[in-house]
C-alpha cells in the first residue's frame, strides 16, 4: 500500500511539473509578442488620446450648444443634435475600451500567435 501511495505522489509531482512548464511556456510566448512595458505604454497612450479627444469633443459640443442657446445663428439644431449623439457614442466607446483593454490586448497576442503559425507554415511550404 505504501508503495502505491509513493508511486501516486511521484506521478502527481511529475504532472504538476509538466503543467507548470506549460504555463511558463505559454507566458514566455505571450511575452515574446507583448511585454509588460508594451502594455503599460499602450495603456498610457490610450488614456492620453482618449481623454484629450474627450475634452476636445466636449468643448465642440458645448460651443455648439451655447451657439444655439445664445441664438448666434451659426449652426443648425440638426448639427448640434448629431454632434451631441456622436459625443455620447464616443464616451460609451471610450469607457468600453478603458474597461476591456486588458482583454483586447490578450486577443491581440492570440492574433500574433496565429499569424506566427501561419507564417511558419508558409515558410515550410516555400
């Protein structure tokens, strides 16, 4: 009975070692395409671009609304409504990207992996 328990323990440790190697290998392939520094830089650029454009769009929409309120006659109400709806759509899109950016980056890594496999297959056929 003791021998059977020892064999099971050895099998379990070997299985754990193999699974750890697979996990490490998967992480290594991820890092091959996309490092943590790349993720941080991409996050900063996304936030900088998103917030800058958010303020620009907000100022344009507010300027148009004030132009209508003060009856300056420069814009039609249809334009103001269209730009207001566009601004709301941008806010929703920016919020989605802000919340889901890590998921999006993981999907990009998967695309890179698939493209690498395709390229390697084409090299073999060449």
